[in-house]
């Protein structure tokens, strides 16, 4: 079977129950899916894959550095179903290694989000001190976050002030651009909304403006001309895992794409 990217988008992004030769319950063997990267920047694709490999290698070397927590270890037994053995030292250490490695990978995913967007030929990484991404032909600049709740109130207002100065100051080369807070996992649908956080010191809400907004990564990539890029990025990550003998070539991607669907809604 040859699974088309457009059909995956129809099912797991657009919300259809079936498309082409697959349905929402069809097995999705990785070996049957071609990410078709011909429309992407080759250097961007290579940089993205290199970062995935770097995360894989780095995960193996991560070790717990914090002190153990006896109360947390004891309360882990609250999750055990009847018949399972109580948590012992080996199980606790295994859990801690997994938790620390997952936290480490989570910190690295932010860079991966940016590199995914930069696989589009018209998206470039910003210089230090600016927002993460620039899309000159669309007059867009963007700050990319992994989740909608990544920033606290102080960070949100700081980002908002930075965006305001970039798109409104006469001396800024981004004057008149649209600044976007991009959230890979948005709070709701990811459709465009004003980015108008309240100042934590005064409680005053910043004014709404069409030049400073927030939206999901899928919507941002679509605006930049890459409606299939999120799916392509996921497939490329899976293929790198196959190359490192961490996934079988016929791995069923159905579970991963169901998670994608849930994360975007």
C-alpha cells in the first residue's frame, strides 16, 4: 500500500473519517509512507535529521543528577494495580532515568520545532536577540513554543513587549510585519487569536492588535506554505529512529497520528 500525505492530513488534521484508500482505523505502516521531501530545503531536511540523531544519542547518556525523593518513591505504589509488586530500588531508579531522559528530550524539542519550520525554503532562523523565525516573503516573525502553557505570566508579557517593539518601532526592520506566538500543542484548535497577555504587576491587559497574534504550529506552517510539513516532520523522525534500529520499518504509525489529532484539537 502507498499511503499519501494528503490522506493522512485529511484524517488526522482535517477530521475526516476516511480519505483515499485509508480510514481512521487503517493500519499505517511506516514503510508504506513516503514523506516526499522534494518541496523542502535539502539543507533544512539534513539539519532536522541531524538534530533528531543528536537527541537519540544524547538520551542514552542522560543520568539523574538530582537527589532521590523517598516520599515520591513511596507514593509511586499508589498507581500499582492489584497483583503488582511494590516499588523497589531497581524500579525507582529505572523510573528516574526515564523521567530525566524525557525531561531532557523535552528541552531539545523546542529546537526541533524551529528546525522543522526551517525545512521550508522561505523560513529562516533568526539571529540571537530576535524572535525564533523569520518568513520575509510573508512579512512574518515568530516565537515558537512547544505547548500553550510553556510561558508564565512574566515571560508572556516580556515576549509581548518584544513583539510590539519589533513590529511597531520605526527603527525596526520588522516594522509592519506580523508577530506570531506559535504553539505546537495549542490550548484549543490553534486557530489565530490575539496575543494580549495581562501584565502580572498591574493586572492590565495588553491591547489587541492584528500584528501580534498566537496560533498553532500547523496553522503557522500552512500560512508559510507547508500544510503537510508537520506530518512530514513526524515521518522523518520515525525514519531516523528506524535507521538507528529503534523502530521496525513496518511500525504502525496509527498511534502517533492519533496523538497528533488529539494534540491539535
